[in-house]
């Protein structure tokens, strides 16, 4: 597993999650002040990046207009992706 900065627009988020607006605002303030401290977890399947966790951090970075987000990337076969989508 490696940690990299990925362009936000390259990350597919196939499952819609409901975020806590207060948590997103708090993360936005923290990220604006000290930067993103904890990477989000990403699956790389057949060259495509998928995100299933880190929803609040992802939205905070997106709303701040950041072009990239710090990610912990793990390569996985399609079978693992399918388990996340089930």
C-alpha cells in the first residue's frame, strides 16, 4: 500500500453517503489551517480509483477546492470491488 496525492476528480465514489455537515465544516477548518492529516483509503481496480471511506474528508477537500487529496492506495481485483458494492 502506498500513500499519494490523487486528483480528486479521478476518484470514483459509487456509493452515496450522508455526511454530517458539522463534521465536514470542522474538517474544512482543520484542513485549511494544518492540512489533511489522515489519508483516505482508495482501491485501485483495473487502473480506476474507487473510494468508499473517508467521506467527510473527501467532501471537505472538495468544498475547499483542493485539486488533490492524500490517499492510501491499495491495488485490488474486481472481486474485492464487487464485495464493496454488494
